C-alpha cells in the first residue's frame, strides 16, 4: 500500500516537471491527428488523475492467491484453484502518458513485470514517469526491473514481437487499428486486443428525447476517447422525429461536430450524405458523427452487431422490455440503457485504473483492471494418491 502512496507523492512533487516535459512532447509533435494530440497532453487535471489512480491502487486488495474454487476428491486429495500472476506483460500504446502510471501500477500490484512500449510522441513524458516508478521501487527495496521501458523504433519493436529477447507472457496493444493489426501480425505470444470504438446510440421510439440529446452530446464530448459516440440510429417511428433530429443537429453543430446523414436523414435535414456503407465501420476520433434512420429495435441490434467495434453501445428508451432485449442481444463489451457510453472506463466502472479496454471475449472483456491481470493455477495436495 505504501508503495503506491509514495508514487502518488512523487507525482505530486514532480507535477511541474511532468507538465513542462510534456509540453516539450506537445511542441515536438508534428502530426495532424487531433485525437492523438489530445491524448498526449498531461496538464494539471491529467496529473491529478494519475495521482488518484495511484492512490486507488493503494486501497485495492492483492488479486494474487485468491481462491476461486475448491474440491475434495473421493481419494482424499484436496484441490484448489487460485489466481496467479501472468509473469511479464508487454503493453504497446500511443501518446497517453497516464497509461505509464496505470499500466505499471496495475501490473506490479498483480505480481507482474511490465514492459512499457510507448509511442515516440510521448517519449519524454513516459521516461520521466518511469523514473518516478524507479524511485518509488527503490524507496521500498524493490528492483527497478519490475518496470522496464522499451525505447524501440518500429523495426526493433517488430523484431522483439517476433523473437522476444526475454520471456513475455501477455501483450496488450492499446491504440489505433494500425497498431493493433501490427501487433497481431507479428506477436508470438498471447495478445489481448484493446480494440476500436465506433460506438452506437439507438434512440428508440419510446425514448425520452431530452435524455437522448444529453447522452449523445456527452458521448461526443471527448472525441479522442475510445468510448466516444460515432453513430446515432433514430427509430423511424419516433414521435416528433424531424424536430428532434433538427434540435440534435443544431446542438452538435454548436460544439463544432460535423454531422453526416444516411440517405434518408441527409435528404430530410440538408446534411452531407455518407458516400459508402464502409463509413458505418469507421471509428472517427474526430469532430464527426453520423445519424441514420432505423426501422426497429431488431434492425438496430443487427446493424450494431455488423458495424460496431465491439466496444460500447446504448439504447435510449422508457420501455424496459425493449431495453433488456437490446442489451441481451447487442454484441459489445459494455451496453447501456439511458446512460452515456463515456462511462466505459475502469475508474467509472469501479475498477480504479485500467490497463486497457478489451474487445476480446477471452480472457476479459471491457475494462481490464487489477483483478483481471491475473491467470489461475491449480494446487493439489495429496498423501501418495495414484490413478
């Protein structure tokens, strides 16, 4: 516990240095990806969040050695299944210095060594935070080898994935689709996919329209987040549909969001029409959203299951039965009824910090917190039994 409080104190003590070093990263970033620039930033608010993550880890129970199952065999053997560390976890991530805090903290507390491979755009910020981790480890008589930063370029990263120079038990890529595809192609050990967003909101015909507008606007309030909303489906039988869509467009435009429409919505509301169905697959990470019309709850479910990224989806309705049907059949890691997709976050869902948000179904789906960065192990006690 004291180790994480020490890290929180160091983050606070070195707040100004972290922010100034991060400014150097921001100044050196020459790309035009506005979402990456936003994730790269480490201001006072972001440092406060790092400190809160470290403090929360201090309050959490050790997830290793927890008994999951026990059984006494007919022959007298006592059998236990308990949680166990993976060993060494590699996380490859883009731009976010706060991941250097959360990932290392979660890994260490779950008994895992962490290999951190951040993007070149956040190198200076990441190295400063790793330096603080090493200080905290030293103060508590722990080896700095528990937290290792890999200063690899793309070719070196590929070589390491294909032929690791040390044992790696699990890889978690956290970033855009290109990064994930790169890791999947070259990795030679298990990978948990922290996949794309492309999240949908379905406004059912029995929706509370004020709630719908609030949730859609909130879902687009941080365009760089993987839990942001990119697609909105409007039930064709929604009362006052045209007035509602006009109001929604106006609200989105006022926050500088470009609104596109399918063939029906674009024609009825003078919007730019999407040129291809391929747009429905896209995660925008931009000031852009698509509104389309849908015939029914069943059609909304089918469309989300076809096009969404498996991350988050929401239904806005007063009808509990319709909401249950939607939630049971939509194939996303997190599904919401009358709430914003922006809550898909380890801290918001009660986990504290998170390593990533998995769109895989094995071994953990959704936010991966401390209690999920473990595998399991069988312990069998006997006194000479044979089979």
